[in-house]
C-alpha cells in the first residue's frame, strides 16, 4: 500500500544539491506566481515549517539557507531553529568558508566577490568562471568543455589567489565533492586515433583529489559509461556499477555480469565489490546505501531495489505503480530514518505528478525480486 502525497510537484533530493548535509529536506512546490516552500523531517516526512516565497535563487550554506528573490529581497532561514529574516541587499552570500563568504552581485549576476569577516569585498573578476564547486577551504574552478586540454584549480577563499592547478590532456566529464575531496570522472583518449575519439572507446577513470593540496589520493578505472558520479554523503562513499561481461544487443544479448562497488571517498578502499544476482541486461544505477545494502534504480525502466552488500543478492525490487495502475519510473527517492522510502516519479505524466511514501515490508508481496529470485518480469514505464 502506498501513501500518496497530494500536492504540486516539488523536488526533494538533497544529495546532489546540498554541499552541507542537513537533517531535513527543503521542497519547493511551484505555483503560478509564487513558491510554496516546505521544510520536511527526514525521520517521518512530517512538515517542520512552511512559507511562501517568490521566484529567485536559493543558496545552501553551513548554518543558513538564503533565498534571493529577483526583486533584490532575501529571505534567510536559520537551520538550527528555522527562524527567518527578510532584508534587501545587493551582495548575496552563496558560499560559506571559515573566514569569508562567496557572494554574488544581484544586479550583475556575472560578478562574484569574496566577502571577508571584516565585510571587505575582494573582486573575482577575471579570476573565476561559472564552472565551479565549493570546498571548505576554497573554490574549485574547472574547464571540461572539450575533449582535450581540460584543467582543475583551487582559488583561495581568503586571497582569491590560485593555490594549485592540475592540467589534464583529455576530458573531465563530471565533478563532485565530499568534505575536502574532489572526485572527477575522466575520459582518456590517448590510445585512440583522432577519428575514433568517442566515449565508448575511451578509458574511463574516477579520480579523487585532495582539495587542500591538489594531490591525487586514488584512482580507479571503470568499465561503466554512465559518467555521473554518485556519492552518498551520509556514509562518505562513492557508488558505481562495473560491467564485467557484455554481449551486444544486436546479438541478442546485453549485460551478463556486473559488480556493484562502494568506495570510501577519503581512502579509496573498496568497502563493497560484489557480483549482482540476478543480473538484468540493462544494468543498475546505485543511488545510496545503508548498513545492509545498496539501493538502486533500474537503468532503463526506473524500477527500484536493494542489493545486499555481503553477497550481491538482490534482496528486493519493486515497480512503482500509480493509482491508475500505470508503471512509473523512480526519479528521486530517499530512505527516511523510520525505514520507509519516499519515491518521486518524473513530472508531466498523463496521470499527473506522483510523490508517495512506501513501506517495504508492507508491500513485499508485490515485489518482482525477492531474495535473489525474480518472480515477476520488469515492467516498462508508460509516459
């Protein structure tokens, strides 16, 4: 049985959007001329606070969240007691360091500054572009828009000077962070002729870099061409699927064997590296973990399940079925501290938007996989 949440569509996935981990979720429900914002408990999905705001930009900082409206007014939320204040300012904080803040000029959004604790502004004109991520000690800027000559560098959060830089001969595909560690997905075309420099034949690496020193911590070569970096910040791990044996679809095949890996971001240690049973030809996308297993979505059809870390057995897999009986893909989801799941399907479906609370044990009789045995075929999603 599903508990459907009747409301306008709102995104809730914090792992990809928040640099700092919070014990709540912030969900925006979009209406005609305003945004209804709800602060939701990750224990039981209850509403802690709700208020309305206008269209604009939201910045997640260590001890506050700032919503900057297009009219120049800001609403600042204190994340300890959820009190808020409103004010008008030209320079809006969008990043927080030990001795400074990264601020943006609300009248010219191409201009960035460092604002010191003494409220001095240090211009970053000509120093920083729009491709960046924030660490505790500085700003990581990168270039990844070409197959050759990419780079990554750190800008000091106190002086705006470059503290280190790494030049890569080939392409950075994606960048993620955890604490002061940077992880990149890197495509190496060095063994390919210039007319065959395609992603399918490139050597793919995940590389972890110390954000303070710029030194490489570890790297792994991956056979997966899903280049998104998946990080569970609650556990400090990176997740990936490694195809081991593959038969071309035109030969009637697909994925025949795959490992799912859980890697400690700080050390590169493989905490989990298991072959998945039963395998699905399309593969899996690991999403997040708990002590027992790795939660995943089906790579094509958006079913959701859990892999046991100790032996790779699929403990369970479900299809998300809406009130009209149609299969829906899972787009965003999370596990509440009470053990239940919150599932969200992609928007703009003919049956309407769908967010629901899912009890695994209550619904086990509807599972398509139970303890390593597929009892139902994978259902295809309907648009």
